[in-house]
């Protein structure tokens, strides 16, 4: 029987105990403040990141290809196949780096999967892949299941302040200015691997309610769902939201996740997201 290793990157924001329990290997992206670089999820906590970024806006970078090569070579000693799951290829070169490193790996076949999204929703794919690998599924079967998941997987988020997206080249200056004046909270999502506006909503509360109504539409079509509430340094808001949502949706299993440093740089503190997938 083939043995399959599962790899993802730090932007899945999977808690360490989950990664260890499911044997998911993680490759970190990097955040740079001035001349100092930190590996996300390893050398920089989320709290530290939001504290530091209030003073200075950092830059982000994908993992050096050598990191991938080293990890894949190490895994190739014990595994026949490697499934490596990454944040959307439209916002980072991480997926492309994984493919390149895979071509340089001998003794194990590397299969790269573009989640076309990020954060907890990327984590949904990694967890599913790891559970299947643990049951003895091979890479081909795992990838087929991930493609099926893609059909029901959704993720929406709202930003508190448009300036981060504007600085990251995601929005034009005029849009950011008008948005700020009118208190517009755009709801964003991933479309064709890129972050694009989904709808413009006037207030934070309306934006959050709109995300809930999108979840409701899917839940009404039937089936059991798993969902993640994602916050950028707003844990109490997330816990409160989870309580409300659990009352409203008995057939949905909710968890709380966060926008860590690399994604937080682009969205800014105070952002909230909601993502889900059919079980």
C-alpha cells in the first residue's frame, strides 16, 4: 500500500495540536518588518503580529523553494506520495514553488493542490486529505475528493478598513476613499483564484448578516455542513458570533479560526470571515 504524506502552508492557520494529531506537515510563509523576517505560525504569534503591525506595515513572502525541497526530501524517506495543499495561486507564488520543488524531489511523487482560497477553508482541505491518508487513501483518490469539496466550499470576508487592500494593490485609491467616507464594508471572496469584491454593504453588522444569509441559502439546499468563523484579532466578537450562529443552525458544526499575519497584512485588524463546506 502506498503511504501518502500531507503538507500545507501556514496560511491554513491550523492549530498545532490539529496538525500533530493528523500528521499534517506545515511550511511557513514569511512576514518581514523592516530588516527582520519571521516565519508565520512559528516565530511570530498572532498577538505579536497585530501589535507590531499597528506601528509598521510588514511585507509578506512565500517560502523559499529550498524549504520545500528539504521537507519533500525528508518525507520521501518514509512516504511514496506527497499531497501538498496551498493558498490560492492568484495571491501567492507558494503553489508554484511547491510544484517546482516537487519536480526536484526523487523517491516520492508530489501532487500539488491549489485551494484557490486561503485560511480555515484551505485548512478544511488539509484536514480532509489527512483523514483520508490515515485511512490508507492514495493521492489520486484524495485529490478527487478535494475537487468534489471545491464545489460546495465557500468563503466570504469583510474588511474593517479598505486601506490595507488598497496598499496591497487590491483596490484603487478612489474606491478606498469613497468606501471610507460612506462606511462601506465590502464583502470579498475568491473568484478564479483572486480576491474580488462580492458585494458592497453599508455597515459591519449588515456585512456579517449578509454572510450569514449566504450560509443559510446553502444550508437550506440540504446536507450537513462544517463552518469556520474567522477573525482578525477580534476573538470576543468571534465567540459571540459563534453562539448566535449555533442557535440559528443546528445542522452546522462551527469552529473559530483567525486571519494570521500573512493574510492579516492584506485585510487588516477587525476583519471577519465566514467559510463553510458540505461534510
